[in-house]
């Protein structure tokens, strides 16, 4: 990672973790929709970030959340999994001309339609992984699926609102 962009990424990490642990943790809609805003840190890593770097950051982020949630590695596993499939998903979404160097996959930088296509499946995979591992199988399949879908919508809306309120379009190199 370029040392010039290491500090802003570290600040993003701390802000999203603190936001998750102290504010969003208690934000639940109808006992079905949970918000895991911390994954925005992972989703907004630069496009050309190395896969191993992304997976290590995913593990670290998930482990920190697991410590606060007392969930024994569930979030770490889900974060590593979405960071693994992220590079394949980005390559499937690559436009004809490719991406610019230092591009971050944010709604302002890439456009809202592209961001929906990029973020929603990754958020859903993360949430489905968390909830199905938490329940220990597929015994409550439909309830867990509804929980994952509602939580995906809730998380996506909150992440998008935060992006439009706080972040400015910025190019980073990793």
C-alpha cells in the first residue's frame, strides 16, 4: 500500500469500527434487519488492491468486530470470504476501457447504478454468511434468508447515505 494513503485508510478503519461498535450495533429494525456498516471500509478499498491485502484487512476488520460482538470468528470468516470473491466480482463488472488507477468503488466515483451492482451482492453474501453460520446450518432457511435480505437493504442504504454525506471522490493507490 502506498504510504501516502495508509493514514486515510487507517482513519477509515477506525471510524467505521467505532461507528459499528458504539452506534449502529443497537440499530435493529423489527428484529429482522441488522446493520453492519463496518463492511463499507472493505467495500471501499481501492480497486487494484492486492487480493492478499484485502483478505488480511478483511480478517482484521472481522476479528475486531468479533471481539466486540463476542461472536467467535463469524464476522472474520464472512469478511475474508467477501474479500476473496471481491476481485472476481470487480473483474466481472470491469467496463470495456478498464478502471483508472487509484479508483475507489464509491457511488460518487463510479456512479450509483454501478455501486448498486457492486455492493449489494457482496453485502448479501456477507450477511448470509454471518447469519447462516450463526444459526449453525439451514434449519431456519427462509427466516434467515429474509433476515439476510432485510439486513442487506438496511446496510446498503446506510452505507450509501454515509458515502454521500461524508466522503468526497478521491483516488487512492494501493
